[in-house]
C-alpha cells in the first residue's frame, strides 16, 4: 500500500497544472489571463514551499518518518512552479524581453526578493539527488537550510506585492511562523538560560 503513496502524492502535486489547463481550455481565466496565470503559479509555489517545510513537523507530531519521503518531491514541485511563475512573467508579460525584467528586479523590491528566492531555489534543486546528499555530506544540510530564507523571501514577496498584509499574505505568514517555530529546540534553549 505504501508503495502507492509516492505516485499518489506526485499526481496530486500536479493539481495546479490540471486547474490552469482546465481554465485555459474552457476560457475561464477572467479579464486578465496573464495576471491570472502568474498569480496562480506564484501562490502554488508558496503553498509547495510551506508543504515542504511541513514534513518535519508532521514527522515530529505523528512520530513517523514516512513524511520525510515526500519532502524532496514537494521541494522539486516548489521549484517547478516557481520557474513556471517566473517564466510566465518574463514570457507572457514581457515576451522574453529581458531588459524590462532586469529593470523590474532592480527597481521593484517585491520582484527583487521573488527573484532572489527563485535563484536560491536553484542550488537546492540541483543538489536534491541521493548522490549529491552523499557527496556534500554535512554541507548538504547547511545548503538546504536555505529553504528557511527562501520561505521568508516568498512570504515577504507576497506581502510587498499585495501592498497590504490582509488577508492571504497574513495567513501564509502565520503558517510560516508556526512551521519555523517547530525548528526551535526549546528544551536546548531553556537549558542554556
Ligand atoms: C520562490 C519564489 C516565488 C514565490 C514563492 C512567489 C510567490 C508569489 C505569490 C504568492 C504571488 C501572488 C499571488 C496572488 O496574488 O494570488 C506572486 C505574484 C507575482 N510574482 Fe512571485 N513568487 C516567486 C518568485 C517570483 C519571481 C522570480 C518573479 C519575477 C522575476 C516573480 C514575480 C511576480 C509577479 C510579477 C507577480 C504578480 C504581481 C501582480 O499581481 O501585479 N515572483 N508571487
């Protein structure tokens, strides 16, 4: 039964692609189709980053390490959706004219931080294989702790582009804070005080 979990999670993780394909096919993207596609993949990138971060807390809560098996796949989906999000912005909004993109990255802080988050995801995606885990040894963990910074950049990107924290960005922020709190070892902290 457990053998089916991974393929099932893989198929469920394709949900954002099913939805957008359906909406394109049935002409349901609304009055601003390009914005709709960019925002759709932006939001799903953030959801997948948070899902990736949820696996360790779920392991702690359920005392089962099964969750960790899905972490790499979810992280790679986050990278896939971040890349589609970025490419739809460059491709659909700017027709692959990189000059205005560079201009946006330099002038708009929300684009700068989103772009930084995407750049930081690249080394994590490249080093996600078992071979790389063995090759990088202790450094692999250090490198992959970049996901915390990426998640903070992702939420900041959402807050800055929304110009207000209410309500969706706030929900993402609260979930992120809860997930990050799970990483703090309170018993270690209290023994130091
Ligand atoms: C880890 C990386 C990223 C995450 C988590 C992310 C997340 C998001 C989210 C949640 C939204 C808003 C969705 C909504 O309103 O429903 C969004 C919108 C947007 N993002 Fe990103 N993003 C990332 C990377 C990037 C990159 C690399 C770029 C461009 C270089 C970019 C440019 C934009 C733009 C232009 C919008 C739409 C803004 C508007 O509505 O005017 N993002 N992103």
